[in-house]
């Protein structure tokens, strides 16, 4: 897909973009980081100096062209600098999920043959030291936060600032070598290697070139008119392609500022202080924010509740139309302005979204109700559809054409086609180079003409040209009666309710659909406190009779909604249970990007699935769990199985009746 004419005038690498920005935007803010409650700032010129000194220090340590440099830690400027410094040296940065357990980390470090590892703090260093018993090619470990590191053996352990200082002092000796390596970089040089989430197996190393990153960043930035004046909050895992394209690719292409929060605990406070203009979050973040809003409203007085509900009903009816510039009556516009004064404005400020000009969600399908809630407030939230292998972008939603049930049109430079079996294929300048050391998977995913199989099923609407995703192709199936089974469609509707954190729907080849549900401990715990209901654990609260009744009401409301979709009406949930534990990445039930591993869940809880379909009213189960320190344990529970009301569509009028 490389086009020589299209490549003309493009900087050949991320380090080349750094040089451009340090000259063009020298004094403009490039990075901010909050530490000890105070925001620190670096300009583009200062960032270049920090990155260059680290690159020089890495050369002194003996970094070679093609070496893989693993980077493990939270979002902070020093870790982004490390990625660019590695690129300057001709090496390949490999960001790793910081919450990975030692076994997961060992797999990535061993698979990519990392010689250098750059860690955020003592916790990450300890994990690396632990895995070195299995991974023998790690030669140097660099850490940024020196707390707790004084008594460690520093033979191959280095403080980040010491490496920088050694590079600065020795710049005359090695700067010529650095400049030589930097000048060798081209659009075809590897920019980064990012590992897939491993939903169905071991994670694969996705090799992305400078062309993949730079052209995708250029096209997407032009699509949304992004400039150097944007502010973003970098809080998503650095190992995720979404963070890399927003916090490195687009940031370096546009020259805007990347703001790093102090911690996950202060993220919402830091979000409000920064007030990003360009914001990206997976559905889980938007769901959590909405849950927080609903919890606060439950604690509000009667008048505030009435005011909130009154103006939110108005917002739901006219807010998206006003946002898209469609005709709305003068009286409704006036009332909406009053709503902005009393409800929408303060709410957006509380969420930290007052200044958002462009917002995106991706990674999983977002519930239509959740999506419309944010747009009704006047927040320009859009969906994009993408993959690591696509350098994020496959389809995007143009302004004025945003809908909750589609993912938009092909992104600039992207071609999309639908196979006869409904699977989506694409090709673009963002298509990955290869899976590292896995030619078989590369060949099965990407054909000789550059078309990539997404594994998702969907179709283009004839009237709009927008793509609709049905589900993962492997998850879409048929019920025993031949009706369509698409679990994600129902799961997203369930997760709209603040009480429900996660849902897993079963039914392929079966006579009816059933579900596992995780309650949201924050939301349900808040309800329990308001109603003076004591509980000692998640398990106890999840099995409380009133909680089960509340979840049953949610399930039946979703069934009523699903029954109105003729194509998917067979996906109504007949029976469900509330799991005795949260699905957890440490237990292998979810990926680090919070996607459910359906095969693992189905295998692990086979006894519960059997109980759902056998007609039993309860089921005893034992489950192995992994604690934060890596120890294994077992929890036991007897789970109640609840029957839910299902509905049929009555006549052409679309009225729904209970069965």
C-alpha cells in the first residue's frame, strides 16, 4: 500500500518529527506531568533534550540496531521519551502492560528477546528480576523512580537520570553515532511493536512501521482538524495501540500537549484540571463515569433529582440534534440553554469534559444508551472501529453523521470490503508489517494484496454507507431454531445499567439464551449503604435477594428492548445468575484491555452453564482465584439461578407482549 507520491514531504520517523517540533513549536508545551500534586511542564525543545540525552546514554550502555527495549510503567513523560530514544538508536520500543503478572510479562520479554527493560518503579523492577530466572537475555534494567532501590545490586541496574547524565556528559563521544543511526531511519523502519490482547490465545507481537504510524496519524488528524493547540490526557495503558497513536503518533504529528496524571486514583481530578480538548476512552471508562453520575443523583435531594430527570429527558430528545446542527424548535433550544446552565454545564465540568471538541470511544462496542447520554450533553463523542493491526483506524464517524448503531465510514486512506460470510476485511497504509516471529499467523491474517481479516462480522447500510458491526465473527451464531445469536448486542444493553459491570451471554446452538452477570460493586455497594444493608464481601452482596430482583428487572427491560429488533429478538435472556466473583484478568478470564475471554469463561464455569440449561434453581461451585501477590486460593458459593420474563413482538405495530 506504500505510495511514493503520498510519502513525499513526510518526515521519515518519529525522531524526525521530534526535531521538527523542537524547531517549529520550541516553546509550546509538549508534556505535562502531575507529581506530588503539582503540574510540571516540558516544552518541545526541552523534550528533545531529555530524549537525546537518554538516547546517548543508551548508546553508552551498548544498545544495538534492532534491539528490543521493553518499557513497563504508568503513563509519564519519561516513558514516552524512552520509546522515542530507543527509536533514535535504531532499536524497537515494546511497551508492556504494567499490571501484567510475572508470567505474562515473562512471555512478552522472552518472545521479543528484550535486551533492555525500562521500568517505572520498584514494583516493575521486582517483576523483571523475578522473570530473569526464565528470561536470560535481559542485560540492562533502567528504573525511573528510585524509591526503595538503594540496596539493590546495581551491576546491571541503572537509574534513569544517571543514564541521561552519562549521555549528556559523553555527548561529544557518541553524538555522531546517534546522528548516524537517526539518519538511517526511514518510513519503512520499525516504529514500535505492540502485543495483541490475546483474547483467544497467546498475545502476538504486531510490528508497526514509521509509515504505519505517521500516515495514520496524519490522515486521522486532518479528518478531525486536530492542531498543536489540543490537550489530551494520557491515562490508558501504554501497551495499547490506542494510547500509542494518540499520545505518540498524533501528538508528534500535530505537536500538541500530552498530559500525564499522577496516578489512576487521581485521574478524574487531573482530568478536570486539564480539561482536554481531544479525548479518547474505551466504553468501560464512559460506563464508570455514568455510574458515578447516577450514584450521586441517588444521593441528591428530591428537587435536584426532579431537575436532573426533567432536563435529561429534554437533552435526550433534542441534544444530539443540536450538536449535529439539525433543526430544533426555538422553545426547545431555549430550554436546552437553561439545561446547559443548570445541569449539562456543571455535569460536564464534573466529568472533566467541558472543553472536549472531539471525543472517541473504541476497543469494544458501547451501549447505545450510554453513547446517547454523552452526546445529549453536547459532547461530540464519536465511535471509531479499529485494530492494533490497522494502526487503530478502519472506520470513523464524520461530524454530523454520528449514530450509536454504526461505526461510520472507512477512515481516510482505508478500503473496506465485506466477504460473502459477512466478515470485514480492510487494507490501508496503516496495515501492520507482520506478527513478530510468526509468519503463519501473518499469512492467515494478511493476504498478498494487503487485505486483512478482522474477525468481525458486519455490513454496510445501503442508505448511508456506514458500517454496522454485528459481533465478532466467531461469536455470531445461530440459535437452535435458526435465529441469529449475537451476544455482544445484548451484553452492551445490559451494561448500560449502573448496577451491571459485565455480562456474558450464552446461546449458540441452544434453544434459549442465558447469561452470567457481574454487579458493579461501587454502584450496588452505594445502594446497600443507602438502604442500611450490611455486607461483608462482593460474594455476599451479589447473592442478596434484593440485588437479584433488581438485576432481574434490568434483564427483563433489556429483553423488552431486544424483542423490538426482529433480526435479534431470539437473543432475549431466559435465565441468568450473578457470579460470585468479578471476572478478572489475573484469573485469565479477561484480557488486560478488559475484553472477556469467552472460551476461558465457558470452560472454567461449565458447571454453571450446565445448571442454567438444566432447569436447576441453584448451583454449588468452587473457583480458583489469584490474589494480588500471586498466591492462589479457592472460593466456594451456592448461586441462585433466576428466570426472566421474555417478550414477543405482537403484530406489525411493534407492540411487545410478555410470553
